[in-house]
C-alpha cells in the first residue's frame, strides 16, 4: 500500500471516529436536555416505551405539540377568582369530601383550559402538562387515580384528602403560586 493510500485510509478512519463521537455527544446532550426538562417524566417515559430512543422521540413529540399550543398566564383577577373557588371547595371538603374531590378535579381542569391546554382527553392533558409541569405531574396522576376510585364510591376520606393535596400542587403551579397554594387541608372527622 502506498503512503498516499495509507494516509487516505487513516484520514477516513479518523473522520469516521470523529463522526461517531459527534453523534454520541449529540445523543448524550439530547438525553440530558430531556432529563432536565421532563424530570421524573423522563424516567416514566423510558419505562413505558420499548427503548430509550422511542421514549425520547415521544418526549420530543410532546415538546413539538406543546410549542403549538397558545398558552397564556392568568391575569391577577382570574388567579384571585380561582384561588377563592379553591378555598370554598377546600372548606366544603369537611362536609362532603367526595363532592369536594370531584370539584377539585373540575376546577383544575377548568384552569388548564383557561391557560390554553386542551382538556378533552386525560392522556393528552398529561402529555401537554408534562412539558412545563413535569415535577407536579405525578401529583396530578395520583389525584386522578384516587378520583376514579371516588367515582366508584370506594375512596376513603384519607384518600380523598390526599387527592385534594395532589390536585392542589398542580393547581398552585397553574395559577403561578409557587408556595404550594392556599391553606392546609382540613382533616375530616
């Protein structure tokens, strides 16, 4: 083999190694960016998909869909009105925990809609919320599951109290209240 052929072969090998390294670095950066953005939702997506790559594609699809939404912040009057509705609903919990839990679900859904999130389908809501509210999304899922048990008339008062606390986490975030929202939950009975 001539020295020119040897040099060409070495250059091709070096370029291939650089290309492979660039792809690996790009994938690693994408993974880390998705992990930071989605927090616990990243690991959940990886667990639900058949591969990490499929999970990352799903999360990127969520970002693209989310970018198309016309989301808006609530104005101060809307925030105040919703906060007052939450306070009334929370006080109502002592007398009627089942009804208050349903009301909390409806109020959270209403605020989502007011902010511009599509609210027709629970799974779509979860995917859309995951982009900006990944840290509190687990609370919303837990509350939703308890509310389904409540709809069957099988939830304990403590479960309903937990559901309200879970709903409150997302509710406060949607309102822009980073303090956790409102006063402590009353204990029933």
